[in-house]
C-alpha cells in the first residue's frame, strides 16, 4: 500500500504525463537536490552538475511517457542523470577536479581547527581517489555508498547485470584500497 507521499508523487506523475507543467514542477522540486548531488559527485564540478541536473529533468520530461510506474521514479530519474554524466565524462578531453567538491556528507556539529583541517584533507583524498575510477565504476560506487542503493537497484539504474555491479564494486574497492595505501605510504 502506498503512503501519502507516494500517492502525491503518482498523481503528479500522472498529471505531468498529461501535460501539466505545474505537476512536473512539483516533481522537479521533490528530486532536484538528489539529482544535483548525484551529478555533482560524478562530475566533480558545481556548474557542470547544474547543467547536468537541468538536462536530466529535460530528458525526463521528454521521456515521461516511457516511465514505468511500477518502478520507483527515483531510480528512473537517477538512471537518466547517471547515464548523462557518464557520457559527459567520456566526452571530456581533459580531467578536471573541483576543489569545492564535498564528497563526505555527514559532519559533526562542531569541529576544532585541527579536526576541520583533517576532514578537508580526507575529503580531498577521497575526491582524488574517486576521480581515478572509470565513469561507470565511479557511478556504481557513488550510488552504493552515497545513495545507499542495493546492488539490484544499481543494476536497474545503470542497466547492468547484478554480477556486473558486484564485479565493478569489488574491482573499484580493490583499486581504491591500493591507491589509498600508496597515498598513505607517500604521506609517511
């Protein structure tokens, strides 16, 4: 049985499919932060993420009639965003790293100056490590650890098999661990 939020979402989606722009605006409002955050984490640049989020919603609006209402809308919209960002990274000729990227989401209420500096250094290390991954592997890692999606949800979102998701996560964790150890060895 659907809760009130799911019923409101279903009604907005139904109205949006029928051409109600205001209903689609409610959908954008509900999902814009999640879509932007995914784009930001994959692309590593706020202005690129804004463009990617806008393009995601434009593509979603154009393809709304193809949305399967038996599936979670969140997974569908994040799949659009993921694929767009992955394609965008593939088209890049140079690698960019955003200095203001904020990959570690949760922060304690108060941190002293040393803790803040340590946290900033750790964030930069994580950003740099994530950047070494191939675009699709990066998307799998981000969906798993930042969006806490199950393997099955990631597989559906990125059009991968369950085994491909597991394999990509295993390979990515191994690659990240190796790079982390090399980084720590150099830092000592």
